[in-house]
């Protein structure tokens, strides 16, 4: 399957290269039974992608919204490879308020800014605020993690701080990054890049960059590799 996926990759070299971050991860993390964290699992599409990429992964899917966590449990009820955690990820274990937006995939610990509202209108209005349990990743998972994926709508840096006990052994991280403040008080790409470089990671590439009609680059995804395992 993997060889087929490699052959089917879109243009992968040159100035106008189009890359698939999951295939880039698969090419580099070659073990067939990796431990994977899916932070911000939502409805489980990325969890499903990892299940297809690897033969026998163990995937820890973190999703704080109760109805989405329930959907995850139902979706992967027959899979022994997926463990669902009904928790938010952050720098400390505690109860927190979590903002559920009308567009549920945009929900976050943080509230949307006027910039985000100018692009998405009422879709990013806060529908309700719920109490959820936040955990540190390095306390929730004791086994070494091979791959960490984060899509936390501006809260990624807090989750990384809560994973410090695991970072040394994590081979690759894929995280959403923002280039303009879409959530109140959120760090931007430069903050996450600085943090991960100081922790021994290097940027491999940026993916799925989103530019609005006004020309503003707002968000995308990044892949970082641990220099302990991958050197140029």
C-alpha cells in the first residue's frame, strides 16, 4: 500500500511542489507499529488516515467535546488500535472552559478574534462554553510517542509545553500554525517555530497554506523532525 501511495504522490520536487504531509511523515517514520497522538481528533478523519498509513499503529485520539468524543468511540469501536481520550491538551492538568463554536471544527480553548470573524462571520460565534478536563500529554501517556499531530485552533504551543517529557523521543510533529491572530492571545508560527527549534526539532516543510481572497495568509500545517533521528 505504501509503495502505491508513494507512486501516486503529486508533484514532489521543485519550486511549485505540492506535498502531502502524511506521506512525508510515513516516508520518514518507517516503523509499522508507531505510537501516534492525534490532538484535536474531531470526527476522526486524521486518525483514519494514520490507520491506513501504518500496519499496526496505536493512536491516542484526544477530543474534549463530549459529542465528538462519543462519535470517535463509535467510529473506532471495532479497532483495538485507537484509544479515545475525552480531554483537552495543555501545559497543566486542570479543569478549563472550552468554547464550542457554531462551526464545531473551529472550537478552541481560546475565543476567536475580530480578524477570524471578518473572514468567517457568524460561523465562529461561540455557541456554548463547557467545562472540560485538560491534561498534560506527558502525564496522560507514559509510553514513548513516535508521531504527534496537533490541530488545536491556536492552543498548540500550550499542548507542546505539556508534552515536554515526551519531546526527546518524538520523531516527528505535525501541527497547525497560524500567521495572523485568529484566536485571542494565540501564538503564531514564529512562536511555535522558535519553541520547537529550541527543543531540537527542525522544520521540514509547510503544507495546505490558506490564503484568503484579500491576499492574507492565515493558517497552514507544518511538519517538524527531531534532529536526534533526522539530520540534514
